[in-house]
C-alpha cells in the first residue's frame, strides 16, 4: 500500500464531546487585543493563519485530575503563541505544574496532535480499519496503542476517526502533581499573534457652504489565529507598546467575513478607560470572532463634526540646513499638483486607523473621494489627512530674482506662483512655502498678505477664478553671520 500524501488526509468525527483530562472551557474567556496596522490581518488571503497582531488571552479551564504526578494536554490553542508567555494557574494549593511543553499546531498535524491520548480508529484507502486504540503520537506517522497493549506505528493511512473532538491549533502538554483527585479550576493565559484591531472611520460630507461631516467610528477586529473565539469578553488597547522580541508581531484564502455577534444591547458602546500610557475600550457584551473574519463594532456614537477642507499647493519642507545655502539651484521646485486635504478636531481620543471620506453626487448618491490615515489623536487635537489630487487645479513656481551679497552676508530671493483653475467655480488655494536656505529670514514683499507665518513656513490664500488663473509674488531675505557661514 503506498503512502497517501498528507493533503488527502481526512478526519471523521463520530461524536463531538469533550473527553480526557480537560473539561469544556467556560464562556468567560477574555481577550485583550492590541492595535495592528498589518494589512494581512484585514485582507482576504489564502485562508491560513497570519503571524501579525498581538493579543493576550485568559481561558478558564477545569481539569479532572488524579492523585499524584500525571501528564495532561490542553488543545485547541492558536498557532502563533509565545511559549515564554504561556502559563497555567491552578486554583488553590492542591496541585502544581512541574513542567510544560508547547507543540505548535500546523495544519493537519495540529488536528492529529489534539487527539493524542484519545481513542481513535485509523482507516486505510479502502475505508477499512488499520488499527484502533489510544493515539500516543502524531507527526512522523501515527503511534497507536491497542487494547491488548501492543503498539503500532502507522505511516500509510487515509483517515483518522475519533470519538472525541479535535482542534486545529497548538497543543500544550503539562506535567502536574496533584495532592488529591477531582475537579480543579485553572486559568490558562498566553499571548498570540493572528489577532488585532484598528479603528475604521467613515466621514460623509454634508451639503452647504460650511465643512461639516457625519462621522462614524468603528473598531475593526481581525481574527486569523487559526481558531474560533466564542462568547469572549473583549478589551481593545489603543497606543503603541514596545515589542522587544524579533518574533513579536509587526506593529504596523478565506474571504473576509463580517460576523460579529454581540450579546448586549446594540446601542451600548465600549467603556473607555486609561491603561498606563494607553487607552482601553472594553466591549459591553460577549462576542464571537470566527476564524478568518473581520468584525466591526461601534467605537463612538455617530455624530456631526466640524471640519476644514483645503486645496494645497506646497513646495519644500521644514528642514533647515547646517549652514546658509547660497547655491542658486538649492531651492527645490517643480511640483505642479494641488492636493485636497481635510482637517478635523478630535471630539474624544481617536485611536489610529483609516478615515474614508464620502460626498454626495448630483443625484444624492454618496461617492468615495479619498482615504487617509488618522494617527493616535488625543481629545482636542487636530487630525489631518490628504484626500487626493485636485483634478482642475494646477500650480507653477518660478524664481524671479536671486542676489547674493557675500560681504553683507545676505541673500535675496523672489518667486512667482501661478495657479490655474479649469473648473466652473472659483476656488481658494492655500500656497504653502518653506524658506529653507537658512533659519534667519524675513518676508520683504508679497502681492498678498500671508494668512500664516511661522519660523519655517509662509502661507497665502489665493482665490483662483473659474476657468482662469491667479498669481502670487513674494520675496524673502536671508541673513547670516561669519560663524554661520565661515566662507561667505
């Protein structure tokens, strides 16, 4: 009989009941999820687990122990565990854990490993039993001990039938010393990847001259851990804890399913609190997180917020050189794009996530006009995102004057900004310039009064007529000392 390749292996479950040393887990399992920006968690993939994200799980367990030293197995664990952060705490002092070993679940071997210690029947390709008895080992063949005490090593088989249930996750093997026999309550705690969350915001711009939008806040919760989570108490952590291990989750298939079941009033919102330097959001009721799903729950109540939209033409940045830059060609330029930006003030602490912005077309249908990232934003602070590039607006920047007086330690430079508008309505464009040749400069002249001026920024608001153009002229003077520029 030839050995069948492992992908053809089938499992037949005759009766879904819990057997062996471990009773069913209680519904009071709790999960604490940390924010993750890893796209693999939230996209439709190949159906496998994803080693991204970070979560802390606490599972109540009830162990049926015998008196003395014994080996027990706890199965159904996620694939991506940290073995050094895994612990079983036994209630009282009647038993203690002597040692533990984690067998990391991977595909079919994980399912077989969860049947270790249970009665199984091994079937051949013709469907007839090859061996039956207690499964001692799964991996490089099956080790099965029959009722007559004889042990068989089986390498060629087609299916395994079990009276008990099997899991597809990792397996924890423990050696426990119990002072007495009976049921013992325990808590299994561990950290795992494959779980994460991030904020998801939707802003719908409202009609009218003022910038207002309906703002929806949700928490997107991804489960690619290799197991389902049922009736789970969930806490979400906002912020950026440090992960020191190289194998730790990256902070950043099965179709994505939206399948959150909350056993609380749908109008209830998460309870917000502080946790050291971070924010926590505790969901009001137990939830289900099916494997291979992205679930969403409300984070804040939907509300109307004030906003500000800007058409921005910007050149340069806030970098200051170590000495005055007197080379004529130093100042960057060449940008022609006018970008559309949006700003809003956080009505409460906004965890990092992505804001999708919609606006109604002439038929009243909401249409997508851009998406941007909102970083962790404390209450009262401003959040800025770039929506995209304006189709009808363009800008050009040209130098109109350049003079260097090395003896007087001054440099004069002037620019003309030409803005064009191909649209059918007048537009206001914010021109943002960064005088960056040196930190000491003054505005000598400008055709329009600046709307804002800081040590590294000049801003002007220029009205561009429909189907026309507008120009802005300005000049700056830089000054320096011998110590600033020894050669000039």
